[in-house]
């Protein structure tokens, strides 16, 4: 499957490719490597690790919606991404010299707050360059390079950590961050239409000129029923998904802590390699097939993954099951901005809505690690995986029964006033 061609100049598209490739590791921060580092270097228990990760996630959660509103308002989107990159890298590089719970929590909370900028900013810049018609294809291409970047970073981290230990991932993140800075600077500022980047188009400008009020991003959250349903399913997806990889990493590290970081890197690389064709599939087919069947596939695979982790503790089996993360997360990551763009098209509040829904899904992610840690302590690892899989199954049922199709080719107009398809 070939990478789809999109609108925008060749320079802009190449710069977007590079930004998504090199910022992939930066926008995700340390992720599951943090759990392994704290478990094997500081010898923290699973409950403390889960609490710290949830504390950092809570800081990011509080910043999500304001970040979306800020991206809507600012014309310095490239500068904001550069500042966020510097903060993430600096926070993670400080980690090897920190030892207490609260200093580590502060460093990771800072990284989380800065990292919330990347998703809405990259989506906004993409929309501002290519427009609505090419947005689905370009987002599929964005996610392709994002997953390739994650796979590249994870493979390098796994190989280097085998010889120098888990601390090497901090230096790798810094190197990716520097490359990301140059990539963002290469995006032509003059090609970004900032009105289009916030979801406006000519039809809405005409209505505004006729006397209609500009729709409020906050109003969308309480009047658009499909948007609320989607936010609920996004929350359940991350409640089920966020803890799975860190918990697998803990199981692998406890079996052999000398190769724990390398094995978790193998898990990430395996999943990211599967995410690449999934992102390409979404970019190529989501307009023709519709968003709903693809999103249901992602939820179904997540539920199955939770059950399969309980079949065996064999390290090769755990890494093999992690391949399914590539299907679920690959579909979710590529479809998320597309569905939000569908639901907010013409409102001028695309990034506020992104930020608000990311806030909701971050709540799920924040609770996921703590929930999994508590279940592990009381009932064991298998019970935790089954509980996470059951949450994904609930999200599947809700999306199947309540969420309308949002693709332009397969839906009626979604009314923000009535809150449901008209």
C-alpha cells in the first residue's frame, strides 16, 4: 500500500512527515519505559508506579482543553511546538538525577503538560495546510510516520538498553527532540491557513455574515450528542488500553530484569510496525468505508487483546499478543482527529473539541494505571488484563448501538444545535 498523496507543497508535506517521525517519541514521553526504570532501578512497587504515572497524567489532563483553545487562537503554532519539545526533553533528561517520589512526579507532570500540545497542534497545522478534502488522507500519512518514528525509537532503545541499561532512553528522547525541532522549523509558516486550521470554511463565514453567532467550542460539548458519545468511548478505550503495555512490561521485567527494557522495546516495535499499515488503511479507505466499522474493529481487537494476555506468561507469547495493539491503537490514532473534524466542521472550534475529548480520554488513561495496579496487588495480573478487556468490550457495545456514522459519504448532517443527526 502506497503513502497517499495530499495537497500542500512538497516542502510542507516533507516537513510534516519529518515532524511526525521525530516528534513521535517526544510526544509520548517515556511511556512504559518509566515503569521499567522505576521498577528495576528504584525498586518501586507496582502501586507506587501506578500512582506516579496517574499523578503525571492528571497534570496533562488539566492542560488538555486549554491547550486546544490556545492552538485555536494562536498563529505561532510552530513556536508552541518547539517550546513544548524543549520542556519535554529537559524534564526527562533531569530524571536520572532525581530520587524522591515528588521530584520525579514533578518532572513527569511538566513533561505531560508540555506534550499535550503536540496532538492538537500537528492536527491543526495539517488541516491548515491541506484542507478538509485531503485531511483524512494526510492524517493517515501523519500517523504512518508517527508510528514509524515510534518503532525506530523503540528499536534503538531496546538495542542500546541491553548494553547500557534503561537510562539510555532519556538520551535517545533528547536526540529525537533535537531532530524534531528542525523538522518543525522546516514547515512553511506561510502555507498554514490559521482560519482553516481551527475548522472554519466558507460556508460558516457566510452564515456568520448573515447574522448567526459563531458557535462556541464549549457549546459543542453539551449540544452535540455524537461528540459526547465519542468522548465517552474515547475515555473507555484509554481506560482499557493505557495500562496494558506497562503491565506487560512489568511482567517481562520481573521474569528477567536484565532484558526487560529490551523486551518492552520489542513489544513497542512489533505494535508500531502493525500500526503503519493500519494508518495507511484508514487514510486510504475511511472516506469510502466510513469511520464506524473501522473504529469498531479497533475496539474489538482491544477487548480480545486483554483476554489473550492471560493465556500464557511466556515472554514470546506476550510480545506476540502485543502485535494486536498495532491494530487497535493504529486505527484509533488515525481516526480520532478525522472524527473530531467531522463533528466540528465549520465551527472554528476543531482544536478546542480535540482538547476536550483528549481530556476525557486522559481521564481514562490516568485511572487505567492505578486501577490495574490495585487489581494486580489484590487479584493478580490475569485479573487485571481481563478487567481491562471487559472495559473495551463495553466501549464496543456503546459505539455500535449509539454512535452515528460521521463520514461525509455515509451520514446526514450532524446538527450542533439539536445534538443529534437531523
